[in-house]
C-alpha cells in the first residue's frame, strides 16, 4: 500500500485513510466484545466465589482439634478464605438475620460452632463439592454436618455453562467476520495500486522489492488502526467505570493488556497478510485483466 511519486501518493492517501478507518472500526468492535467477554468471565468467577461451605462441628469437639481442622482446610486448593464461627458469633448473626432474640425463650445457645469457607471458582462444581463434603465428613469426631447451597450450585453450573458456550460462539463469529471485513477493506485499498504493482514488475523489479514497501506500509497502517481502536476502547472502559463504579472491581489489568496486545496482533497480522495476498495476486495477473 505504498505509492511512488507525488501524483501516486496523493491518490494513495484516501485509500490509506479509508483502510485505517475501516480496520479501526472492526478492531473497535473486537475490543468492545473482548472487554465484555473478560468482564463476563470475571463476574462469573466472582459469583462462584460467593458460594459458602459451612462445616458444623460436634458439640464436644475440642478447640485444639477445631484449629487443626481449620488449618487443614486452609491448606486445601479449594479454599479461598476460611473463618471459625463460635457460638456467640453464630448467635449474633442469627439475631441480625432473623430479627429475634432467643434468649427470651431459651436458656442456652443451641447454635453449633462452625468453620465457614468460600471456594475458589474452579471448584464450584456439583461433583467436586460432593467429594469435598464427603472428605470433610470423614472427621466424624469433629464434623457433625457439611452444608452448602446444592440447588444453587446445580442451577449455576447449568446456566453458566450455556453462557460461556454462547460467548465462545460469539467470539469465534466476531473473529471470523473481523478477518473477512479487514481482508476486504485492505484488498479494496490495494486495488488502486494494481497498475503501480504491475508497472514495477514490467520494468524488472523483483517481487521482494515490490512487496517490501507495501508490507512496511501494511504494518504501519495496522499499528495505527489498532492504536486508534485501543484508545477508543480504553476511553469507553474508563467512561463506563466512571458511570458505574462497581465495575471497577471486575477489571483485570493483565487481561486488559492481553486484549490490547491481541488487537495489535490482529490489526497488523491481517493487514499484512491481506496486503501480501493482494500484491501476489496482481503480480500473477495479466495486464489486460487489471482493467
């Protein structure tokens, strides 16, 4: 996508501008969808990590043994955070949630001690939780029962699986459409250079000599288009987070950097590949076929 001479340069600039603009728009949509995908996956992880497992302890369990069990649970890869709940804390929680005080009609606190822990998202699965529960119940001298929202986990597993499948299908569709659109945009821009390419070939220029400046221009155009798309996507993200501050907790800067790097790679890669294909195509065509 390089022109030689003043008149050629002037004719080439509009096609460069339109090519960069077209690629930027496509990359912008990829970036926005990528950001939505990242936020969705992060939100799903947060939802899973809100699942709480409660290990109710035997009434006669010694505190020393309870502490050892808590330490053992904390060392497991499935445990994200762990907390011991004594009888008094359990009573206060019950009074806050229920709005009543059972001291008025009970002499003793009937609520058991417990160990509560939240799970890492990878372990929030029906079968995995069943195995964790069975493992904990083996401590029969310490553990009375293990409770977690079974129905919620089952529904969550089904719903989230379909959400992820839908997002992956959309991602593949967007990627394929983006490749086609960028390829067509670049090839259309290269169409105005077909006579220049053929003329250079006819005067003895090698394929490498003809391709090199156009490949360099393709890399520049792809980089500029990607940079424009990245800046706009970043602006949209910051604006959205300013309007809805709760979404700031979902941001993963490392994944965001990977997304921007992907936009740069896609912008340069497809633009360069499409330019190379167009140059090769026009070099193989007969002069009469260019009209």
